[in-house]
């Protein structure tokens, strides 16, 4: 039987290398090592979700419950629970008594997730900018350190680390605004838009644009300019959806309306 963690052959034209940290390209190694002091199902869910978002598990990839159980060294029960959670997020399609497959990218769900994140983060950056110099100093320093690390990751052509740092950058803003629970809320809805970003990130100029936007957001927060922070954030989050037709044309097997 074919290993269930292998990406489907015949990936879309021009498919980039995976860009999400924590994902593994093979059926063995880091992807299957679990922390035995923690519940298995959430770990299996996290590993599979990372691999789906990274496109290591491409749309159409078949996920065999018995094979996954063997590879993660667990019973089928936590695997089943993980797959149900993935189905709730629309990342897999479960066909009872037949198969479970990674879903295609749903553009409607991607647009809705983008709308929610943009709405939340526009308010967050305004709030951070209006905290004043004393309140903003700590978060500005933290955000700048993350951008500095992103520069190093890009210089090393490590898009997996670059993407992970991007997530940490945005999460730090939620934390600083005192609304970290909203980060987890929007993340549960972000699987489809994040897969689009995984397709977009390796394209020429995208990573450098992200760095410039992040720096602009930091500078606006540091200056206490809420309107400028919102303008830069709006520009930053619009990039992938602005290229949605191009991305869909490049990867027709991955996307559905």
C-alpha cells in the first residue's frame, strides 16, 4: 500500500516547494514522532494540518487511517478524531466506507477567512498604535526581532522558517492587544487561505514584499499612527487574493470556486 503521507503525483503546474514550518516531506522521520506525554489526537491533527497547509499533502492525496495509525504509532481512534477535525475545517473530504482525501482549496472559504482576519487585524494595529510610546515599545521590539529573523531566513532560502516567523509576527500582535483567543479563532478558519499563501510565497518578489509590509506596520505602530498602520496592514493582507486568478491558473488541480 502506498504511504499516505506522500503528496499526490501530478501536482499543479509550477508547484513550489512547501513553505510551512513543521511539515515533513516524507512518511517517516519527524512527521511521525509524537510526544508520549500528551494526548495523541491533537498532535496527529497538528501534524497533518501543517502538511496539508504546506501542500506536502496536496489536494487529492489519500489519507489511509490504518497506515496513519502505524506511522504515528497510535491506534486508529486518535487518527479518526484528527481526521474529523480536519473535515470540520474543510481540509479533508471523508467518504464513509471508501476513502479520506485532502480537499481542494475552497476559494469562497478563503475569501471569508481573509475578510475575518483583515477585520480583526485592522482593529488590532490601530489599538497597538494608540497605546502610546510606553505601551508600544515592547511589542515593537518583539516584532522587529521577528522581522530581522525573517530576513535571515530569506537569505538562507528557508521559506519554511520564513512562513513560521510570519505567523509568529501576526500572533504577537494579537497577544499584545490582549485578544489571543481571536488568533486561535481565525486560525481554525484559515486553512484554505493559508494554502493559497503557500502557493503564492515562492513566487518572485512575494517574500520581499512581506518583509517591507511588516516593517511598515512596525514603523507605523512605533510612530503611534493608527491610520498608517491600518493602511499598511490592509495592503499586506491583500496580496494573495489580488493574485487569486493567476494562482488558480497556475495550479488548476488544487483550487475550486
